[in-house]
């Protein structure tokens, strides 16, 4: 589809974007503006994250507004995908190894029970 942009953001940046959207939503719905503590809860993901500083918000806005600022991220996307595939394969192998070890442990326990 045309007119779509992909943006890679950190968890902190995503929380800030969500807080801003909630403020915008509240303003345009004619409802009461949320209290500051509610916006702070959103921007900190209920205290799990440190909210963005003013300078970080300005940098994020610049990144969003400037396609060239994201060019490096898009250029590195194939490399990131390759790394994700490798990690996925390693994770799958790790999971398979864990299943095999668990099965072996069950067999050993069953054999120990039989020999008692």
C-alpha cells in the first residue's frame, strides 16, 4: 500500500508515542484531558520504563519527520532479518535440545522407578 512508513522504535519511544496519541485522542473526542499521572503511567509503561526526556522527544520527532534519518535503519533491515533468522534457528535448536533432555530425564526416572 502507498503512504505507509515503517519505523523502528524502542520500548520507551513507543510508550511516549502511545501517551501522545492518548492525549490527542482525548483532545479530539471532546472528553476531559487525562490527568498527568495517567499520561505518566502510559509513558513509563506503568513505571517499568523511564519516560523520554524533552531532548529525546525532540530527537524522536525529528526522526519521525525526516525520512533520511530512518534510511540507515531501512538499509540495515536485510542484515537485521538475517540475524533474526539465525537467532530463530538457534532458539529452535535450543528448544529441540531441551525437549530431548527432558525426554531423556523422564526415561531415566522411569528406569530408576522400575529397578527399585
